[in-house]
């Protein structure tokens, strides 16, 4: 009698163990799939304090005066950053947050040397982010940009 009970207990325990093992294996596969899905897109290689852009992937930065507005993860407190090509090897990057009341400013229009805030029309110079009137109290926050000729890329340091 007790042998039958022991056998039943043993079989029930064994069945539970196999079930846990199968669930564990399935959970491991699901976790791996989720991690794979979390890989960041190529254009956002932000590591939290710097981002690298391969210029061959950025047609809007192909010519002098070209500009993009983009978020780089949590850099710049998650707010957009404007990157402008001034020359073949010179780039600048600014926070797109207006220093007046925080509105997100526009990209410079073709050939323009200023970025305009759509809220009160302050204009910020593209070379250094300096406001052109006294509406905004200070220049746009800027970030150093390094041009890397070897791989035709730029690195923005946040
Ligand atoms: S919020 Fe930009 S000029 Fe006022």
C-alpha cells in the first residue's frame, strides 16, 4: 500500500519536474527572442553619452547646409537634437529645445543661416546657436561633433 503511494508520489513529482523543465526551456527561448527585438536601429547608436552616424546613411547631411532633427535615446533628456553640416568636415549639433519657453525649433530652411522657433519666431544662428533677438535669453545648448574621415561618420558627444 505504501509502495503504491510512494510510486504515485514519485511519478507525480517526476511529471512536475519535467513540466518545469519544459516551461523553463520555453521561457529561455522567449527571453532570447525579446532581447533580439531590443536591438536598436542602425541610425540610433546612442550609448547614453555619444551617438555615431554613418554619413552614407544620412542623405540629408550629404551637402553643406544639410540638417537633420532626431532623438538619440535619452541624450538631451530625450529631446530632439539638430545636426547641421557646415562644410565637408565641419558639423554642429544643438538641442532643438528653444531657450525661451521650450518649444522645439525648426530645421534651417534651405540655404538659411538660422533655425527658427515656431512659437515666437526667435532665430538661432546655425554656426553657434546664438539667438538673433532678445526673445530667447541664451544660445541653444550645443554638443561637440567629431568628423571621422576614416569611416565617413560623425560622433556627437552628449
Ligand atoms: S518659445 Fe521659442 S521664441 Fe518663444
